[in-house]
C-alpha cells in the first residue's frame, strides 16, 4: 500500500515510484513519488491528500461516501505520521 495515498501497490500501473538512483520505491506509488521526490508538492498534509484522492475516485465513478471511507486511513500512513 502506498504510504502517501493508500493505493494498493499491486494496482499501480507504474509498479511503484522511483528513487533518485532509479530503483523502485517500496513505500510509494508512481503517482505520488518519482525520482526521489513527491509528485504533488502542494499536497503537503494528509487532509489535502484525502481531498485529492476523493476527487480522483469520484471522477472514476466511485460514490462520494465510498471514496470517503476508502481515504479514511490516509492520516495513519507513514508519510503523514508526525
């Protein structure tokens, strides 16, 4: 599971994000992390990530209440733990 957005890494079409040296990240998906940096620097809090993921899911036809349930755990992921 991506430790930024909670997407199952097995469903990542890019098979995971990449580190600066080109190796695959074991923590983050290709949508969130590339070349050792986060892809959306403006998404700097768990709440912002939840909102972005909900918007993407709704755009793919997922009902709002279900998108909310599926993003509930984002603040508990390692990227967002303080």
